[in-house]
C-alpha cells in the first residue's frame, strides 16, 4: 500500500472541501465583517477576540473571524502558488531541455542558475519588491509572481537537464541511437518517461515550497498586494489588501504574544498544505518507481 499517496490524497480532499465547500458552512462569515467591540457580562471586549463558539479560531486585531479569513483566502492562495509554479516550470522546461541540445542555452541557464544561487531567494525578492516601479505599480501582484517564479528557474532548469543527462547515460539510450531513432523519437521514448516523473513530482513539491516562501515574505512585511491609505495628519501608509493565507502574519510580532490563536491557525493550515504536497509528491514517485520495476 502506498501510504504517502493515500494519506496525501485524503489531505488534498480536505483542502478541496475547505476551499469549495467551506464558504457554505454556517460559522463562516463570507462578508469578512469587522467588529470593533463586544458587550459581555464582564464588560466591553475589544479585538482580537479569543476562540469561542462565535469565532471557532478567534479573530484578528480588526475583529475579523480567522476561520472565515482562512476559507476566503484558500482559492487565492492556491491560485497564486499554482501560477508561480506553472510559470517557473514552463520557462525551466524550455531552458532545461534546450540546454541539453544547445551550448548557448546551456551557458544561459548556467549564468541564470549561478546568479540566483549565491543568496537565498528571499533576499532577491525583497530587493525587487522594493523597486519603485514595483511598489507603485497597479500590477504589483503580477510583477511579484513573475519575480518569485524567475528566481527559482535556474534550479528547476538544472534539475530537468540533470534528468536528461541521467537518461542519456543509460545503455538503452545508446541502443536507440544505434537503431537510428530521430531526435523526436529519442526524446519521446527515452527521455520523456523519466523526465515526466521528475517534472510532476517536483512540480507538486514546489507548490509547498512556494507557499513556505510566501509565508517568509509575509513575516518580514512583503506582500503580493498593497494598498495606500491616507493617514491622519498627512502622508500615506502601505497596507495589505489580500486574503492569501500568509497575509495573516501581518501582525505576527504582536500576535505571537497576545493573539497566538491567529499565528497557530495560520501556521497549522500552511503546514498542513505543505505536508499534503510533500506526501503527494513522494507517493507519486513511489508509485511510478514500483510500476517501472514491476514492468521490467
């Protein structure tokens, strides 16, 4: 029994239920209303409110129900991480496969990989996100999605090329050359089976990796979407206007001491999602490896 694939599939099903059926739950506030104060027998309470029957996971500092925020942000969260990883793998596939056949593309991929490998990706994203044309752009989210995807293209492209190099060293590849197979036939019959497994499993695991990266950005105050609000006395301030899960870390330095339920809820759902993608990736790899050994 493939335990990783089974458990991962069940966890994925739970995430899909949260995403698509969560808004139908009676305890979920789809309007994400703010609550300034509550009158109780003990007096007046101000947010953040602790977990209760009314707010199962408590509220944030604006009086918004945390469970409702998690449900509301599920679709946006998955849309963002899928978009980032799709862009990354599309570019990486072109460069990785092309570098196997072309020295020029191989050199370009090597430069790209080295350029973004001597420092953690978070530093590059912080640098680019701080550029004026990104900060004040109406398409800030698109810019950051492309930047985050591009930072990891070199690593992913190298992985694809390494997979092809591995297949090219096998005896069956030499047999295909001797048999006079065309380049397309060699790619389809000899490279693609192993390459497909590499791309699929790493694509899924990169979803969790990207979500963790977005959480890191949120902790240090870098968000995909920003809005500028006027403040009393003049000037403006930058605020996050997205429901993506890492945005719940906006007050983490205060919440961790006085509203720990916000941090714990957010960390739990992000960790649960990351583990889901890890188990799915591991389970799929194990399934195809077992299938390959049985057929051989």
